[in-house]
C-alpha cells in the first residue's frame, strides 16, 4: 500500500526566504506526482503536476522535482511571500491518488 | 476555469439523521470523487465514479453511499450519521486518466460537517 510522508509538518519562515518542502513515497510505481495548496477551510488547488518520466516542473516561483527511483519529491518556493502561507500537500498517482498529510507553511512579514 | 461546487460550506446534523452532500462540476468531467479530510489522517478516498450510474468504493466506504444520476452531479449520502463522521468532506472531478498526459483533480471548497 502506497504511503506518502511530508516533512516538515509545519514551517515558519520570514518573508523573502527560499524554502524547500519534502515529500517521500514508498512505492515508486507511480504515473505522476502532484503538489496542491490548501488555504484554511478551503478546498485544494493544484500547483504542479510532474509525470513519472519527468524530473521537474516550474511555475513562477515554484519548482517541483521528482526522483522516482528514490521515492522523493521536493517543492522549492523562491522569495517567499506572506500570501504563500497555506498547507501544501503532495499526492502520488498509482492505481489511485494517495495524499500526504501536508506541510503547514507560515511566511511572516 | 473548472468549477466544482458543493451544496453547503457548513452543516450541522444530529446522530441518526440522513445526510446528503451534493457536488456539481461544470466541465463535463467523467471522473468524480469524494474524500474526507481529518487531522493526522490526511485525505482519504470514500467513493469515486468514472461514469453516470457507476460507482467504486474507495478506502473508507463504510457508512457512506453515493449516487451519480447525471454526469455533472455526484452525491454523498450518510444513511445514518454518526459522530465519527464529523469531518471536512471534499469533492473533486477530473478527465479520464487513460490516454491523457495529465489527470489533475479539481477540488470543490469543501463541506465541514458536524454530527452532534
């Protein structure tokens, strides 16, 4: 059974800092990996999707990497802003989508 | 833009009541999903549907049923609500996965259900 772990569970940084969120998964037989953002009390918004054949995807200040063989992905956020404060979840797509529990990010002005 | 809407943002029900949670998507997606989200447990799949009148059990279907009479609408039913069903319920939709490079799931805003 696929298990997805995200470290750290919570992170607090000053505005402007570059940061990395980590995601690991136990079964490397995946089709893709996706990073989502969730604001308090809200649904999920897709940020980036990396296919299993890809190594990374970029969108603006966000860069996600995937090392399928080692079961790891990172989400890099450059020049963080208070508006980036949210919970970030990664999800891996095997026979179905399996989610990690998320990293709660706070960016302080 | 894809829009997934859920009938209620907040709902309070009593133990034993029958509860309907409605989800509607406007992008003609074949796939629809119901998840619940709990602290320490993350998102867990309850049921999903790949087509009208079709349903498949997810990881935690006990105590729930679903209905998909129209393509755009997927309903989650709690036949007899219990306190351990207090949770955030999230609906999602997506295009079919086979033959496509991406199968992003689009999520609704969620319904926070409290069962007293």
